[in-house]
């Protein structure tokens, strides 16, 4: 299992306090041994939400050699060409460290803000993936890789035709996994919309879909994103964090409590271990408070339990 740290894009800490420490947070993740820093995407939300690609660009230097991943960006809402242009810029300035996760998004509010009908998201998403890949691939129509060609001296992947890897998001439906197999270089699942048992079942379906496409599940990235995290032995603190989180994501506390890493190190390690056994090879945690302290607690208290 490789671990990534999701940037604190939501203002859990109060007005501006949590979001002003992006560079420090990324540096802490690097020092603690995380493999990636990640960010996702909303145009509108019930709380202030920093732009994901801008946030990742802000931590390019502080993140050292860590992967920078979007988990995920919304090409239908953003516009696939504009999103590809921003992704290419981030890939170049980071020296080729970008993993571009793409998803349709599940928020009708984002689509309304962008002036795009929400019920058209699925066919538009499939087409947008193709457009994004065309923009980032050498010699492919309609853009022929011009987003990279404008800065040949900084080009990060001189021997790689395909540009940054494109991972496709799916909650695990048959149609979604077929889309991942046809169009993606990896799969991004949503932590608070799945379970280890569902992941295990979904990977069987994904393997079959990949085989139909002449591909293999071996070496195919299976990532779990938006894993809300708060390690604590204090049950009152745990319950308060779960209640706050449940209200924000509109899930019952009793359902959410078994799906997120909020609680004791033993509880968190058990869930991580079960996801590892189900076939998840990358997990991106998102502390809901005390961000840098929680990065350290997870790596020093939870990971040893997982590996024991």
C-alpha cells in the first residue's frame, strides 16, 4: 500500500487558517514518507473549497519528488480543453509528476454553476476523457500535443507518448468499471461510497473488463480517494468528528463510522488492512482537523499496525 495526503482544501480549521498551510502540509507529507499529495474538485460547495489544480501548483516545490494527483478533476464542468491545458502546465512545472484523475462529479450544483445539464454528464464525460487525452498525447488529433510542445526544454516525458497517466473515477458500477477499463490508466474509488467487500467484488469485474479490452489487472492502479481521517483514542472527540463529517457529506453517522479512518489506531489499521487485502494499492487520506499532526499520527501509529 502506498499512502497519499489530500491537501486541506476545505476550511475545517476556520476562516483561512487551514488553507494557508498548504506548503507546510506538503513538506510534512514528504518528510513522513507519503508517496503523493492529492486534490479534488468542486466549483461550489457548502464550505469554501480551494481549486484543486491551483492548490497542487502551490505545493510543487514543497512536495519534492512526490506524485501530484487529482482525485478527481471534472472535465465536463471545467471544459476538457481548459482542464487539459492546466494539467499540462502542472505536469511541466512539476517535472512530470502529475497523475490526472478524472470523474463526472456527483454534485448537481457544480453542473448548474457551469451551465451544463446534470443529466447529460455521462455521455459528456466519456467524450471529455477522449478530448483530454488527445490534448496531452503526442501527435493525436485534434491538438497533436501542442500543450507540451510550447515548452520543449521543460518537457517531462521525452520518451513517453501518452502524457500523464489518466485515472478514471467510479463508485464501482458495472458501467463505470467498463469505462475505467476502456479509457483509463488506473481506477479511483471513493472511500466513503464503498467498502472493502465492494472493492473486492469490483476488482473481479474490473479484471474481466480489462481482459475484454486486451489488458490485465496486474499493475493496474486501484486507488481509494477521500479517505477522511482522524486518529484518536478519545471517544468523545471521535464522535464529534464523525458528527461534523456526517453533516457535511450527508451520511448517517452510524453508516459513516465504519467507512472512514476516524477513531483509534487499531480501528484505522483494521480498515486499511481490509482494503489492502481487497486489492487497493494506493490510499489517499484527508485529515478532518489538525492536519499535519494527523499526517504524523497516521504514519507513526496506524501504518505499523497495518504492517504488523
